[in-house]
């Protein structure tokens, strides 16, 4: 009886584990300027050039959805994909947190911690 319970428990856990691996996860990673899409950098430089000099410790972040396919999917063993959701530039200005978000195509989405006149 104990062996049957143990076997069923292990079967259940392995099923849950393989399902959990296929669920997409939203992730954030700090990236270098060279890793930011050119369209995003161009828009940032054209519209936020003056603001960038005021932002202390500014850094780029990539927000993406990470998915992992199980071995049976698409005929490939354990493939994974990272789909960019948006890019953001974060830092501090006058002691307040600042965040400027862009789409992967380089369009401005939103900004937090900046006055309305921050756009050039």
C-alpha cells in the first residue's frame, strides 16, 4: 500500500512539474546599452537627452516573457524562448525613482517620476 501511494505521489509531482515548466514567466534583467534595440535608443536620445543627464545611476532593463517547451512540443527537446515585452530606463532624479518605458519597436509607453515637461 505504501508503494502504491509513493508511486502515485511521484506520478502526480512529475505531472505538475512538467506542466509548470510550460507556463510563461515574466522576467526582468538588467542589460547593457549595446543590448537595447536601436529604435529604443534613438527615441530615448531624441526625446529624453536633457533628462538623461539629470538621472543618477541610470540603467536599462529588459522585461520579457520566458517560455519553455516540453520535449514533445515542436519536435525539439527542451526549447525555450524569450519574448520582449518592453524596455525601461530606471534611475533616480532629485531623490525620486524614475522609470521610462518603451515598446520593443521603440515607441514611448510611459514615464514615472518625471515632470510633464521632461519630453523635449
